[in-house]
C-alpha cells in the first residue's frame, strides 16, 4: 500500500516537536488537486512555494525532490487533495536558534465534500466579523500562521453557508477564509489587491491569465462590501473548489452569469493549467 | 532517566502531522523558568493559558493534569526552561473540520546563554524595521502564530544586541521580539497597552503588581520611539530573563537606575511569585 503521509520522504505521520512549523508557524503550505492522475497546476504551486521560501528566508527543497516525493504518494489516484508543508526545520528553543534543513510534510487527503452542484448553481456565503490584520511582510504568502482564518471560520456553523468573506480594518474585502474573490461589473473583472493581507491563490492567477487571453479587462483594486454586493456577478476560487459562482450574500441573489460561465469553461478546457 | 519531552503525557518527541498546531498555528504556549526545583509563577502561567484557551475556543486541559505532567519532567532540576504548548488538537484538513481533544506538548530545555551580567550591567538593544500588525482578536495572547517575531529576529545577527523592539503601523512601540518593555519617566512606570498586538507577559503583570505595592505609579499607554529614547530608565521583562535593564539603544545610553534596581530586588525577594 502506498503511504498517505511522508515526512522528509519517509512514510510517517510524526513531526519532531522541535520543528518550527509547530513552534512558530514558521513555514508555508500548498494545497493541490490530484485529478485524473495529475496534480493540477503543479508548476504554479511549486513556483509560489519557492517565492514564499525566498521571502521568508527558508531554503527551498527543490522542484525535483518535491516532485519525486509527490510521486511516492501515488499520482495514479483520481480525485484527492495533496497538501505540502515546508517549514524552516527543527531548532533549539528561541527565534534566533540555528536551524538545520527545512522539513517537508506531504499528505494525501480525500476529496472534500462540497455543497451539491456548487460549481453550476453557485454557493451562499456570508461576511465574517473578524477583520484581517495588515502585514505587508506576509501578505500574499500561504504561510502557516492561520489563526485569523481559524477564528473567522468559527463564526458560523450553518452548513448552507459555503464560505465567509473577510475584510481588513479599512473595511475592504480581501478574500474568503479559504478562497480568493472576484467581482464582475460592466463586463470587467476586479479582485482585491493583496499587498497588505490575503493569499495569492494559484487559481486567482489562472483566472487573471484567462481573462487577459479572452480580452476581458481585469484589475486588482480596493473593493468595499458595497462593491461586492452591487457586482453583476461574483465568484470564488481556490485550487480545490476551482471556481464557485456566488448565488447569495446577505439579501443579494445572483444566478451564475455569462462571464463567470465563460471563465469556468476556459479553466475546465485547459487541463495543462 | 526522566523524559525531556512529553506529548499528551507520554515520553515522545513525535507530533501527529494532522495536529492543528502545525497546520495552522492553532494553539498557545507558555515558557516557564524552573529554578531551585520550582516552576516560577506557575499559577500565573496556567491562568494565562486558560484565558487564552477561552478566547480561542480551545478546551483547557486543566491545572491538575498540566501540573502532573510538569512533575513528570522532574522539577528537582535547578535552572531549566519548561515550554508548554497546547493546541486545538488533530483534525482532518480544513479550518472547519471537527477536532478531538487538545494536544499537550511539554519540553524541558537547558537554561539559555544570555549576555554576561545582563541583569546588573544591562543590555544593548535595537529597533526592528518590521511593524507588528494590529489584530485585537489575538492581541495579548501567547499564540503559536509567531512569524512576525521570526522575521523581526532575523533582522540582526550581532550577538552584542540582546533584543529588538517592535513598533506597530502607527509607530508606537509594542514589545520586544521575546519581551515586554517598560519605560520610567519622572519616577513613574509606563508600558505599552497591548490591545492591538503583543503578548501580555507574566513578568509584565508581576512588575505592574510590584509597582502598585511599592506605591509607584504605573500606566499602560501608547509609547513612541522618542518616548522610549527619552526615558530616564528602560527595561525589558520576560519569564526567563527576568528583568533586564537597557544600557544602550541607538545613540542613547543608560546605567541601571534606582527604580529599575528596586523592582529587580522586589522580584528576586518574592520567590512565591
């Protein structure tokens, strides 16, 4: 049987408690869709991880090593989630303690249960009360300090609500707890700029690229809650859910719109993304 | 031989990689001084941990269990550091996944090497460039999301610099990377209010209590970099270092002052703190 979890390339579920991933959240992660025996957008995920390592000063383990370890998990599987964590490694106590090699954790997870027909009928979402903090030094990174997202996701239990949108202290919408957000107004895409907080999702980049290829205007900008509520179309993205149209937010309702459907089709038709 | 690390009460260094302490930094920690066979200020540490658990919605493991596990590490030791981590526990992938029991990690560490004579001669410190983010939902907590401190501590390698002070986005001084900060002006103590960021240290509370008992005015307030540089006396606190007078910051130099020495003596003379 194939291992479902690898720690530094070895079948194991055990992390050294001295690892700075536990001690400080000192690391990064990627969550990847394994579909039809292929990790979708693998190169984008690894490129983002490498950039994140550079920003945090963590040694990047290298594409070849990470690809070989992903292959150990068994990419013949259709419909699973691969989560890859890279931490700065284990060290003695204290922020300044010398660190050895970075730690790699690879996990194979079952495909999550999502709201039925989310992709075609759309999802209901909410605004969260928690405000994301501004931290330019970490903005855009998919790092392991995720307590804000944990607290935001604890704000609701209603399973009919698929996602919560987070605002920053200025009241600008940044992202969902696990997704990026796009609004469409007068045929143009707008998505929050992520210079102060939020994660630059791989599918966010993919959508922006497809929009560009389709000749659709797309900008990164400040977006208020009212901008979101007044959008002609609204959708969420992440690497696992793909693209979810939003059908309800507060008292506003939408049907999946024409540009949302064109982008969905473009993403589905580009398996090499 | 006594174990040096316990995970859920069992001698082990292995954490389940599914633990949310690794996955999200979803937990809290305490760093305690073990001196003369006693954990100093144990009740304060446990009380803070319990309050932190309440704020994050993590089940508090209970004083009795934690004290019994600390005893397993061997409190006859003189001069060691006990680090206690409590996480929300292991769960399936995703912020909203159901969680089992909280995880307890207890580690016994050697007493750290500090600058010679730091307590009596004082230490040289610096200002860090990184600005702490404002997050009232997490302010004051000793939680596991410590990437800001990791990045700030990476700003300098000069071993003559014992600590770095962190400001928030408004330019107010909040704390050191591992310590709280107190300024003395005209015989009165002032320490940053920690409603937006920073950790409410146990020794910070102890110092405020001693100041009150000594009839010394003490306030929590906004403090600028200039307030710090113009202070008559300046000192740092944490549970391991105790109280460190500051002798140098930028072009300002101090000798340990009279109120700093009185507070040092009061803390030393109160072993039951």
